[in-house]
C-alpha cells in the first residue's frame, strides 16, 4: 500500500516538474521572438481627436499579430491598453498580440478638458 502511494507521489512530482519545464521553455521562446511589423497580418487604425476616438469599439482576432496604429487628427493623444503593457504615444504603430477578451483603451497623454472621456474598447475574439 505504501509503495503505491510513493509511486503516485513520484509520478505527481514528475508531472509537475515536466509541466514547469514546458512552461519556462514557452515563455523563453515568446520573449525572444521579436515583434516585427512584417509579422502582422492586418492593421487596425485608431483615429483620435479632441476628445474622442473615431469608434466606440475596435475588433481584432485573438492570438494574432496585429499592427495597431494611432493617428491623431487633432490634438496630441496616445493610447494605452489597460492591464497590458501596450502604450502608443503620438502617431505611431505597434504590433500587438492579445488573447481573447475585452480590453479598455484610454488616452495616456494629458490632452486637456476631455481627456477623461477618451476611452474606447478593444474586443479580441
Ligand atoms: Cu488625453
């Protein structure tokens, strides 16, 4: 009986060790992958002006590299995908890849009176 328990414990430890190794390996692979613009399959343009974005919602496919571009039509604005380390300031692009979910996008440059209203959504599905 004790042998069986020892066997199960060993097996559990082995499985945990293997899954931990697998996880680290994937993480390292992702970190070393450069996010080049060439990898993006489509582009989403967010247009900003004083004090709103051109859409109340933007949609992109999940787990797919997308070129996200910010165009300022008036004023100086930026975007930040809340909860993610994704920030664009001014007229620039960045290639992003996100898992499924709904994210808030907000202006990240103190742009004046309506700054607090500059919020939109990014739906990833
Ligand atoms: Cu702002």
